[in-house]
C-alpha cells in the first residue's frame, strides 16, 4: 500500500513536470496544463500493469497535498499584499478596481439569474468570475517584458484591489457554506462572526508583530521554517472551527507576517512549497473532473467568457482614461486582467466543500481553461487587436462622412 502510494505520487509529480516543460516551451501559463493532465488521468483513465493512471490508492493523499497547496497559495498572497501600497496607488486604481469588481460581480449575478441557479451557487459563480489570476498576470507581464509600461502599475494595483475583495468574499462565502446555516439570522450571525474574527486577527497581529519578530529571530533555517509552518497550519485549522475557510486563515497569517522584518526570508523559504503543492492542487482538482461531464457547462462557460471580456475592456478603458494613458495602453489593462486561474478554482473548491451543484465545478474548469489561454493570447496580441478596432472605427467614420456629403 505505502509503496503504491509513493509510486503514484511520484508518477503525479512526473506528469506535472512533463506538462510544465511543455507549457514553458509554448510560453503559456502552466495552470491549465496542470488541470488538463489531472482530467486526462484519474478514476476514468485506463491502466497498464504497474502504470495505473487512475490514482486510486493515492487519491486521498493527493487531495490532502492539494489542500496544502491552497494554504501556501493564500499564505504567499498575504505576504505579498500591502494595504499601504494600495492606498498610494491613486484613484485610477481604486475607481478602476471598483468598476472592475462591480462589472464582473454583476455579470455573475446576471448569469446566475438567467440560468435560475440557487443563491449559494450564484454567489460562488460571482466569485469565480470576479477573481483574476495574480500568478498568470504577473507571469505574462514578465514574459512580455512590460514591467516598465505605464499601465503595469495600474494593472498590479487593480489586481491587488481585486485580491482584497475576493478574500472578503471568500470569508463571507465560507461562513455561509461551511456553517450549514439556512435561516437569514443564522447566515448573518455566521458571516458577522467570521468578519469579526478576521478584523480582530489582523488588528491583534499588527499589534504583536514586533514580539513575533523577536521570537522568530533565529539563525537556524530549519527552526525558523518549522515555526512559520506551525503558525500557518494551526491558524488555518483554527479558522475552520469558526466556519472560516482554512484558506482564509492562511491568508490572515500571511497578512500579519507581511509586516514582519523577516518577510523576505519567509517568502524565500516558502516559495518552493507554494510551487510544488500549488501544482498538486490544480492536478488534484483536475482528478475530480470527468471530461465527459463538462458538456453540460459549455454554454454557461461561453456566456461567462463573453461577459468577462466585455467587462474587462470597459473597466480597463475607464481606469486608463482616469490615469490619462493612451487607449492602447488602457486596452492592455483590460486584456491582461482577463486571465482566470488559482482563485477561481479555490472558489469552486469551497463550493464543492459546501455540497453545491457539481455543475459549478465543471463550469469553473471550462471557464478557467478558456480564459487562462485566451488572456495571455489577447495580452500578447493587444497591438493587433487595437489596430483592427482602430481600422474598423476609421472606416465607419469615413462612411458617415460620405453619407453626410
């Protein structure tokens, strides 16, 4: 049994390495590749002697490793987040970010209303559609060498604003789904309790951070890492007892340690864990999806993609206009933020833990796969897209002039 589990975990990591190399060669985000390879194997896959791609013996263990992946992803996001940076970024980011969130969230509400989804499923869909992929966006900006572009600061500020909103939305949603509350009063009490816990944790953490710094001022990397991991897992576990998703607990301890004098050291030591366990998270999510079950979510995913594209272009143009940058640079903002990835999948996982309709997972997979490919492509070809729209608008303007003559 143990040998089989070890072999299957090794096989899973080998598959992730292979598709990771392929994604790197194609210069694409690895996230859709990790999900796709998980979907290609799993319970419905064939097996050949020792090479059993169904991952039956190791499925529970791989699922647990995937849960760790969520914790490290959110913990690292907390370490990277800074409220002071967001405030300093200016009104273009605040207004652009608010419009971006409002348009995408309302798009989710509209989609849920048209499809007559229950309220809980609709709120999960809203979260899936509102959360851009920080990992994909950052990678695309680096790969395309756009770090110094005038719109890049606005993009990163807007995505930081979006991450903050998604963290709040996830905390409320986890309280709603994981508590089992059904009455309005029960839902409000659970949600209010979760928000109080989050606020108290952050305020208390900021007060005691100087004492934490003294306690972790240790030369040994081994002991330092053990203390950090203990804080991460215990906070995440304790959060879940209060009906706050363990992922939010991980985010909270990251937010507190973001003000630590040792934050760079923590980031350096935690980064490899984020990458390996994060990859296993996407793989384990893919394992739970039967490709044959995706057909029912195709039209829902396509409608969501169209709404997202329209919403992102509008919010990008508005943010760019407020910042006083060109239309082409403003279009870059909208296209760059199109990508969906880790947080959409985490949102779907919360929905799964809350016992929501399985179709939500199928929708999340298709939606993320389409936009994690389309986002980088549109960002790369934004110049051509802008020139095409400019040419079309010029032709229309000329025809109008000819009509008047």
